[in-house]
């Protein structure tokens, strides 16, 4: 106990250096106190009662160390002042007893010397590693998350429109011009593709967020890629690919988001998605994405996921929210005839959503105004995709109603997500008979959690992508077709999942299917995801 004794010596030195005299020191009282034997019970003191505020502290000193003494008359005198020398006498008595105790501790330390040395080495090693990590980390305010996805799969096509020898499918002639269309090669090979996302979230005050998302992939030529002549299907959101081609890592999203008081949150960015600026996404399906058309709440034209330069604002109080945003897919172009913000060529979407949602229940109504050339999410038939997204004279108003309901615990009851969309398309100039006038879409998704094994999920969904319901003139459209998916997600570890899935499309060409012909698609895949 060298440190404790040093403190005692310092106390005595300070007393003497302070010029204390004999009267101040009360040497008689100190001698009387120091001569007393240490007590073994507080009951030996005539003036200490269980109701005294320091009773428990005195009891601990007596029980553990036996280093409390009193005065010859049997009193403790806890309420009176004491000199430094009296305090030193009490401290010295305790130090002597503590020294006896530490002898036992020393023997134990000697006996477990090897084990203590090993633990000390491990602690020193951990401290060194933590120090190295702190010294080399690039930021104390940025969090990195990643998702790598591998997908292997294949398709089978059936129907009288299929030319097996040429491995192509025939298409109906162009509705507006009457010109015949060339057959389309069938994507029925087996492919293995990937999608990689690296997301950096940086906060400067603990409430705001600067998001930088890097993305790469090679789904453009996969069997589930976005064939412009068929229903645009993808096992994921279309993997981001730079203009230079696939397998190039580039900026997918870059935006800043922060609360601005009274329940408002503002978002601004040169690459931001419509979905990033909605206070509520009205679906709990799916936990693992298969067909894109099943991820946009039954209203792909309203939940377009347009991506580009944009800004948005939402207000949220408890479960109620109102969101508004604007995104220009071509907002990075200085040529107002081919892009820019708030021009006829912006490729823009303007969205307003009113929503109510909590953990069990969610409902949302949405309106989106669409210009052509926006990043229209896959989830349309080829006919409506061409009319809405590629006809420069078209303008579309998209409405959607969506919601979800999920049980409080896993069991036989699944979560339910469903939605419906209705769209009207108008034109800057009159169009020939047969142009798109109205279109609709819908979907129903069911998902069960903890199926067979805790952590594993099963899901299925059915719906119709955006399909034409009315054309200008007297023509009646024949654009409908069903899309189905079934999947089972296996949670191998906290960070690795494997999801086998089946998909079926009854009429993937929709209106472009030759009159009197049949054409269907059946596909299977295995998706492996690594999150980190």
C-alpha cells in the first residue's frame, strides 16, 4: 500500500507545514484514541444508533477490516469535529488491517500469475488493435453497408408464337403504322449474374444523412434482364451500369436528407430516387425481391422509382404523413431540348402521397405526373411501356391505392400487401387511332415468416403489370396478362441468404402477341445474397 501511506505522510506533512500547535493538534485526544483496541461490533459504542446516516458505512469498516476505534468512555463521537492527527490515527489503523488482507491477495496473485499474465497480454493486444483501428478509420461519422447478390437462372417459353428452330417469338404488327415487326430472340439460356451495392451513410449532426450509393452489375444481358420487346423482368432492380457498359462501378445515388423541424424532412440530390423521398412505402412484401413488378405496390406508373436530379419534402406526425417530390431523369443535361430541369425533355416525375402507416397497418394514396424518358420501373407490358415512356408527345397521370396488413406474430396468417393503379395518358398533339388512352395494374402479395425454420420466409404474389384498358378511337385493347412468383428464402447466417424462386407469365408480350397465337414464360432461379 505505498500509495496510501504516501497520502498519509502528505496529510501529516501538510498539518505540520500549516503551522499547527499543540492545542490545535489535541495530542491528548489523539493518544487516547490511538490506545483503544479496535471494536468488533458497533454495539460497543454508546452513541451509535442504527438510525444514524453513516451507520452502514461504519458497519462495513468493522465487518470487513475491524479498523474502527473509539474513546475510553465507550463513545465514538461521530458528530464532533476531529483534528488531522485523529484522522491520521484512524487511517493508520485501517491501513494496518488492509495490509494483512493484501498479503492473502498477493499469495493468490502469485498462484495465478501465469493466467493473469495471459489475460494482461490479451487486454494489451485488444487495446493495440483498437488504437490501430481508430488511427486508420476514414471517418467517425460514416457507416458502410454492402449487398452482393448472385443469381443463376433460366427460362422456358411455350406457345404457338414460338419458332423453336430459330429460337425466336413473333410479334403483332405495329398498331399505329401497321408495319410488321421482326421476331425477337428468346432469352432461354442459363446465366449467372451479379449485382453489387456499396452504401455510405454520413451524418454531420446525428440527425441528417448524406447517402452515397455505389453500384455495379451485369444484368443487362441476363435471362431476367429488361428486354425492351417483352415484359421487363429483373430478379433485382435493374443493376446500375455506366454508359461505358456493365461491370463498371459508378454512382447510383447521391443525396442529402435532414429534418427541418415541426415534423418536416427535406431531401436534395443530383441522383435521388422517387422512393427515397416518400415518408411511407406502403408494402411489407417482399422480404426478398424477385420480379420488380411485385415491388411497386401494384401501381408501377405511380411508384415509378424515377432516378435523377431531384428534391422532396415530407411531413410526418405519428402514423400520418404527406410527401411531395420532383425528379428529373435528364436533369444533368444543359441542353434544354434534350434535358434539364423543368423542361419538356426533363424526363420528370412529380409525386404527391398521403399515407397512414404503423407496424401492423399501412394505407397510401398517390398521384404522379409522368413525362416520357423517365426511369420508368419495369412493370409494364411492351405496348404501355412504349407509349408512356418513349412517346415524346405523351403525358401520363398515374393514381395508386396501396396498403398492407401484417399479423403481430409469425404463424399461419401471412402478411398481406396489395395495390391498384389507374393511369390516363394524353398527348401534346392528336394521335392516330390506337394510341394508349387508359391503363391499369394491380398486385396481391402474401408472405409467411419463420416457415419450417426460424428466420426462413415463404412468399407468393400475383398481379398484372401496367396494361392498356382503352385506346383512342374504337379499337379494344388485348394487353392483359398475369404474372406469378413463388419463393422461399433460407437464412443461412445473419448475413447470407439463399432464395430459390419460380416465376410464370401468362402473356409476357401482352398486346404485341400475334392475333390468335399463344405465348407464355416459365422461369426458375436461385438467388444468393451477402449483406455486410
